[in-house]
C-alpha cells in the first residue's frame, strides 16, 4: 500500500487554513447533503415506505428495504470513479488517488456481487444522475421494489 506524501496534520490547505487532516476528517461517509439526504427527502415526498438506513449489510448500503431485499447505494462520482465528464481528476497525488478510486470501484463490484448472491436486488445511483434527473433515480428504486417479492 502506498503512503500519502507529507504530513496531513501540519500541511495547510486553501480551505480556511485547515490542515489536510482536518479537511479530510470533515468528509462524511454518510449523511451527505448532496446525495443521501436528498434521496431520503425524495423517498419521503414520493411516499415510498419501509426503507431503513444503517443496516448491517456488506458495503453498508445507504437505503435498504429489508422486506423486499432491496439495497440502494448512492455513489459520489469522484469517490467511486464515475466517468461522467465532470472533470474530477485530481491534480496533486494523482497516482495515489487513481489507486484509491480503483480500489473503491473493485470493492463496489465485489459488494454488489456478494449481495446479489445472497438474493438482494442492488441499485446503484450516481450523484450526477441524481442531480440531473431525480425522478428517474426514484423510478429505478420503485421498479426494484415492485419487482421484488416481499419476504414473509
């Protein structure tokens, strides 16, 4: 595993003088305003019920319908390596970021495969698709739920 160069606790960034470590500690893996919280609001407005969050499943899905065995992941374009043309290529430490994003993509594929082997329907929604056409993302979730047979 490669090491990140420099000292994350001492190097200052252009973001309010925060150190790189302080800045990265503010990046949340859950509760992201542009993705998960937005989907939660859409689900509530669409009156889609039965979903849960923070269920202990491989990959930690963002939303789960346990009764229908449907798991939804809302993936950020940068962190999960979406090639959507938003020019999300890092300029510094590019090789390290490429390696990290590649590991994330590999882990995503493995997680999807594992859940499907266990009988789950997996829906992955990209952050950019959610922003451009939220109703289409909602339709994909609704379709997965209606196509699944409820568990007793």
